[in-house]
């Protein structure tokens, strides 16, 4: 009886994990640009962008040396924040920005966060 309960619990957990959206950033190939925003500035821009409803439609937000571009829409604000934060955590300090793509049954989304301006 315990084995059956454990097997059902594991299957339920696996279903939850696979049903959750997965975010993995693709960092830019470019790096070493000298005109970049601080990590705090980029994190604040992510919070501002997603927290002010820009996750609901395609949008563009330039600030300082940085730029956020959203093609498509997320299904929830938290998914925008998570995708943006993942780009910062995976790419900042290594590359000049990154792209995160997200898809569910109703949305195909591409979030591009550029930390720098090398012009």
C-alpha cells in the first residue's frame, strides 16, 4: 500500500513539474561591451517592465544603455518576471544580454533583454 501511494505521489509531482513553464535564457554571443547597465539597474528594469503590464502585449522599453523588447505576450506577470530574471541570472557578467522564449497553449513569446549599448 505504501508503494502505491509513493508511486502516485511521484507521478503527481512529475506532472506538476512538466506542466510548469520552463525558462532557459539564450545569452548573446557578444560580450565585453563597456557601456552597460549595472545588474541592479537591469533587475529594476525587469521588475518595472513586467510590473506595469507590459507582459500583456508586444512592447519595447529602452532605459540608459539597456533595452527590453517583448514579442508576443506572457499569460501572467510572474512568467514575465521569471523569464527576465533568468536572463539576468544566466547572462549578466558573461554576455551583453539574452533572449528567453516561452510557449504555452495560447502564447508564443520572445523576451530580449540587452544590458548594454556598444555603439
